[in-house]
């Protein structure tokens, strides 16, 4: 905390968010679509962590914590890129943290799906419908 504001301690955060912003910009250019998500969304994110050669564990059960990775990604997609109008629009996350097969493959793979709130009776049904469409396209 500094002057009543939360200050991020990791020196890796700023370059990581810049890399996410760069990837989003490249996608905007490649697709020609600069649409911003302005309503509720679900986000699936797989964080691929580099695996040190000396590590024997199957999964990366070490920092950074997955909730911090999610927060950084949400900020990068809203504040840094305007891909999502505000990260408060994320109503559901499906995150995973795994080791990358190759060090150069470390990063994050993201899928975002709008939640159709018009055609569903309740909130959870709307979110579940968005999830089913998101996981179908992920394959």
C-alpha cells in the first residue's frame, strides 16, 4: 500500500501486461475487428508457465498465484487494450496454470465469450450457455 493505493510489487507485471496488449493489438490488426466487449463475459485462460529444468513436479504449484495472474490479465484486457470495457464485466473465469512444453511457449491462451442475457431465464443458465459455447470453440 502506498498513499492508500495498492501498488503491485512484481517487476515482471508491467512487461507482461505490455506483452498481452501487444498480442491483443496484433489480433485486432489480423482480424480487422476492434470490437470491445461492453457487456458481461466469461473468460477462459490457460497460463503456460516456464518449467525450470531442475523441477520435477507435474504442475506449477508455486508463485505466481493464479488469482494474481487473472487480475493481471483482466487489467491488461481492460485498462491496457480496451478489449473489455471494464474487467468488472467478467462474471465468470475458468483459469488454469500449467507448465509450457517448451520455454518459448510460455504465456497465456485466452478465450472470451459474451453472456447472452436476453434469452435466458436466470443468471446461471446464461453463464452456463456461454461456457458451453466457449469450450466447444476451444477444442
